[in-house]
């Protein structure tokens, strides 16, 4: 199943691992690459030396293309320079104007610049700024979500806006082969998949977090903005939990007046104390009230039900997509 995205990136399957910060490490990135997709890792808040180390770990695990994602809500010039010096040739950006990012990436030797958008207008501007591949992120997506348009109307609008020369990757609510097939029928050249890969053996997430994902249905997520400590003014989609319910019961008070604000609800060796309302992916080494943390999940979570190796997940999605498309010649 080769598309324009595969040709552009040098991959075999039109599936991109969403770079879920805190959940995706070198092992998961490399596993997706080795299965034929594009592994992506989010290193937007990593110190430059740690960033370099993780890139080298990925390279030791795979000889296939992979990418690094950086969030433009924070300064990224130093990290992008470190990526390019380490030989990373596929870079992606999110949450801001990609013009200067794309220019620096191109000057440093990047071959492909990817940017995530939430409207057709953003997509047109991204291409004018030098972006090669556009990710159309629908409102159904888990984690941080920039826009409010659903995936179904957004993807064809973005495809029409950028034209046939720019591959579009569909994101938001895609968790199986039916979703991939639908994205391709909408004109996308591939799918950007996150929540399904939280159920991979290689994902670096807490067992309780994964258990809650397995028990969730499609209506158990909330689009909100309350997990804002560390990344303010950034809406996101998470599983409904006790922190959200307590805030709603209190009348949805603003920052500084929320119930339990400042309370440390969990700890991890890497992050220390983790306050309620912090933007934090529950890591495997965290201890405490995991249920109270930011449990990122998209509306496709109801399709996620069991633990699998990442490569098996990718192959299952491909097999199902092929079967769906064969039924509809």
C-alpha cells in the first residue's frame, strides 16, 4: 500500500506514529520504522544533549527513516540545530507559524518538513512557508489539539487547499484499518496515529494509564484546557477523570481558583513531584494518583482494547485497510 507519502518519506506503509511526548521513546519510534511506517519522536522539551542521545538510540535500533517533532509554542532553534547536526532529515512542527522553522531546517539539510494544521487556511500558509507535508489534525485527536474542525470535513478541505503536489496526512480519531481506508478515500496520503500506539508494548506509559484506556469508550474523552501547567493556553483531549469532574462540580473556576490546585498528586524519579493540572504523560515510573493526571486520548480510544507489539499494530491496521478497500473497488 504505497502512496505519495511513502514515496516522499522513503517508507513502505502510509502510517505515521504520532509523536506523543512522554509516551514515545526510541524503542517505539524504531519499532514503527522497522515495520514500514514513519516513527516520530517528540523532543520539544528535551535538553540538547538528551535530544542527541535519543536520536542516536533510535539510529542504533533502525536504519530506516524517522522524524523528530518540535512544538513551536516554545523556542526550538537550538534543538532543531542539534537535530540537523545529528543527521535527522525529517522534522515536523506544531502549534505556530512554521516559516522560520522550515527555513532553518532546509538550510541545515532537512529533506522533508512536516507541519500540523487545523484549517485549510493554515495548510495553504504552511505550504507557502516551505512545508513539504501537511498533517490535518481533526478535533477528535488526543493530546494537544489546536483546532475545532472534525477530521471528516477537515481532510478533504486541506487536500483541496494544498493541491496534489503536497501529501496530506489525516490525524484525529484514526485507530484501525477502517480509519486509514477512510482517510485515503478522503484524499489523504496516509494516517497519523497516536492513541492506538499507546497500547503498544514499547510505549513508555504507566500500566494504570493503559488500563484506563482499555476500559474507555468513544464518549469517555473531554476536549478541555485545564491541564495547562507547563503548557498554558493549549486545548487538549483527555480521558474524563476525577480532576475534571471536581473542576466541573466547582463551577469550572479559572486558573488559580481550581480545586486541588498546587497539590502534588504523583511523583516520578525523572520529574519529581507532579501537580494536579500539570501537562504530563503518566510515565511507567510514576507513583501516586495516576487517575488524577492528564490522560491523553483521542475519540478513537474505544477501538483500543489490548496490548500488542507496535509492529503488529501497524500490520493489523494495514491488513484491515487493504481488506476494506478490496470490498470497495
